């Protein structure tokens, strides 16, 4: 649940704002001159989101590796068939 507060209110009532975030799990949007400038969220939520992204990234990498593994192997095999003077420098 998002709540919007002014920067002045956060400054005056920081302890209360932190309790709302910690104990109620609220997300606080901080505004300055009526424009949003920051969002304060519970740390647990941020960590959980980061873990989810890392798990999704790992799954994507595994899928990509499986897809390209054969192509990479074939390319390396073809390079090894070339005469040494025709191979890329890295493979001489």
C-alpha cells in the first residue's frame, strides 16, 4: 500500500514513518513541492524482489546456454580444422 507524504513530514516524524514501513509494510512516497522524489519501501520487500530477479536471470542464462552450446561447439570445431595461419590469433 502506497502513502504519500511531504519531505517536511518525513523530517518531522521520521520515527513514525519508519514504524509504518517496518511494522505495517507500507511504501511511502516522499514529495517535495508536490512532486514525488523518493519511495521508501521495506527492506524485506527489496531483498525478495532482488532474489526473484536473480532466479529469473539464472533461468534465462541456462536456456540461452543450452541454445547456443551446440553452435559454439560447432564453431570451435570448424576453427580447429583451419590451417593455423588462417585461424584467429586467439586460436593459433
